[in-house]
C-alpha cells in the first residue's frame, strides 16, 4: 500500500519549492535596487577597469539636493574617515570599528587618485577615478601592490552623480567583480543580500545627510 503524503508534508514541500523559485527574483531585485533600466545599461566610470566582469551590481537613489551638496559626503567615505553612513552597529559586530559622521569634515575632503580608502583596518581600495562632483571609483585589483591584492577577484566600486533636474541628484553605485580564480564566485555570490542591506542604508544615509538644511550662520 502506497502512503499518500500528509497535508502538512505537501504544504511544507510547496512552501520550500515556492521559496526556491522566488530566490532568483529576490537576487535580481537586490542587485538592481533603486536603479532604472537606463542606469543598468549605462557605461559608468570605472567599468573599463573590469571589462570582463562576472558579477555586476547597480543600485541608485534620488536625492533632493544638487551634486555639489552630495559630493563632500562621498569624498570622506571610509574606515577611519567618515564611515559608510550605513548600519554602524552591524559593521561593528564584526569588529570593523566604523563610526559614520553626521557632518562634513574639512580635513577629509582632500582625496586624490592613488590614495587608499580603507574598508577595514587591513583591507583598502585605491582611488582609481576622481572627477569632483561627478564620479569616485575605488578599486581593488590583484596587480596592485595593496592590501586588496589577496582578493580572488578584481573589484571596482563606483559612485556616480548626475543632475536629472535642477537642484536634485541621482546617485548611482556600481560594484563590478571580475573573477581571477574560480573560487571567487563562492565568496561573491553569498554576500549579495548582505551587500544590498548595507548599500541601501548607505544610500539612504547619504540622502538624509545631503538633504538636511545647512545651519544658519550665527550673526
């Protein structure tokens, strides 16, 4: 006699299969959060550094402030600098020691191509592209003699500003991974949702800071 599966087993199996079917949709949503089709298709500064990228993530946000009000917040990104304007508590749970500032720090505004921007104390990216008010590209390339050289992939992290209408900004953030070793996918793919979690909050954090009214000068 063949036993028929119980209703509970059938429902459990259905829920598992439904969850697995939704995962690719969630993955795509997380990788493209906030971006338009035009932004996904656009060639951005820094793309040329990883021309054969295996994994590309593009996220974006609209900010009710002009690019010159957003740019200073981007320039001071980094551990030991202005932080990442994301979930400091989560970053510090893994010992990163991140503190995101709520003000523009004048001593952190001098950034140049070739400078190092730390993601953590022992992991840094170099400034590959710097177009004031327009684009900041950080790169971790194995051929560079820097702390990021041990990564199994070539990596770029681009922050690009556009002004779709007077007084507003569109901030597009793109991550590109070009695998150097086959094992790279085992590192990159599992962090897609963690990357989304931290990046969407970073974009919201930058937006909130840039949109905040400037203090009225004392008379």
